[in-house]
């Protein structure tokens, strides 16, 4: 894939009114989600659950791409259509999570570094052959007393840049995900300040590694109050702080910013995204790359029962539709009542 193709794929992923479904939960994460609804996590139950999401009629009207886990990229529907082809046939781009998880950062208690660079070039080539058109790598940044440290920001930014450069070499659009966690009691201002420093560091490393800004996407957290903060910012405050942070750090050449939901409730994630797009045009498309905020209602409706499949798909489509509207600043609470 040449530069023009990378730019084209990146733009398709942030098509107006659409966003990305993150369905790349690791074995440990999907097990926790399934435990919560009383379903055993097996290769078949994971496959059936993802198939329920991917085959929802009309999902392609609101979903431009899906991030898959290694196992899912290799699976097929119940009538033997490989998932990458099933998605592509609907006009949805298949993507792949390629990092191997965040591990403790030696010498810096409480902080983490994401691993997975070893052998990544060969894995990316295989993923491309299996149908992937973009990839994702997540760095985890903790906000707290004296953290994030400079060392943590630098080492994670370096890994993100190495990953992104390798992706573009392999013809895959890199989705760069530096997540400053909302765990803790920090204020909205503290989150904005930390996120600003993280993003400045990330884009410095991306430039040094020669990553093409026009052929990548950023998947960041919003500037948001910590979960345990007594003063929880409302959507308009979150939007103002987040856009201000990005205008100071994200090059205008980047086609789009696809937010992670990061522990927000499904409705909260939609309201915050909508508030940003209500502010008017920005240098980049402001979209979504949600996991739980798109899936939770569907998962709780599905409960592992085939009989619940249609209702679970309706729940998934409702959240996709609401976020598609939020992409354009046209989401209203009436949509929740009308669909709900």
C-alpha cells in the first residue's frame, strides 16, 4: 500500500457519520465480560458473539471499521465466511490489535509499558494477507502523584512510533492509542494537562520515526474527570478541555481522532462526543473507536442465547446509530427514548 492508499484508508475510517467498533478484547478481558453475564468464554462462544455483532443488518451505515483480536481475524461465520471477508463485503474495513499487552515498567512502580515489537514486522505481513487494512497499539498511562513520569511517556511514545512506522511499511494504517486512564481522583484540569504532555511526546516520536501523519489515526482518551473525583465535569466542559488539548498537540494533517470510551457509560461517551462536534468544524474528524460503549447493551441482552440474537443486534445498532449522530453533532436524548 503506497502513501495515497494509506491516506485513503485513513479517510474511509473517519467517514462522516461513521466510526470504529473495537472488538479486539483479549482472552482475559472477554472472559471478564462473559463472566458478568454468566457465559463461559470458549472459542465458539467468542466466535458466536462477534458474529452476532458483525452480521447486524445495517451496522455498516454507522461502522466504518472493526478492530479484531488475533483469534477473531482467523475465525469465520457459521456459514464459513471468514470474518475479514464478511466485513469487507459489507464495506467495513477489518483491523487488528497487534500489541501484546501492557507490562510493569521496570524501575517505575505503578507505571506500564506496552510490549509486542519483537517479530511485529512478520506479524503485520501475515495480518495484511489475512485481510487487515489497519492496526491498533495501546499504551497505558496512569495519572497520579508524580505520574506519568517522563520515562513512562518517552518509552511508550517510542514504542507507538516504532509500531506506526512498521505498520505503514506493511501497508496498514496505524491507529495510535495513548490512553491516559480515568482511574483515580484527578480533576478535569489534571487530565487535560497530563494528556497534553503525553500527546506532545507521542507526536515528537512519530515525527522522528518518519510516520506519515496523513496515513494514521489517533485514538486517545478524552480530557475527563477521574472516576473518583468529587467534581465530575459535564459534557460541555469535557468537550472544551479535550478540543483545546488537541488543538495544542495534534497536527492538522492527521485525518481523524477516534476516541476510546475508557470506562465511560455508553450514553456518557455519546454525549461527550456530540458536545465536541457541536462546537463546529475542527482540523480533524472527531469520531469514535468504542468497545464497551458500543457493546455493553448488546452483550447484556444477548446473554449467550441464540433466541436473544435479534434483540441484541437491535441494542448494538441503537448505540451505533446514536454515535453516528454524535459524529455530526446531531445526537439528542430523544434518540434514546425513540429507539429505547
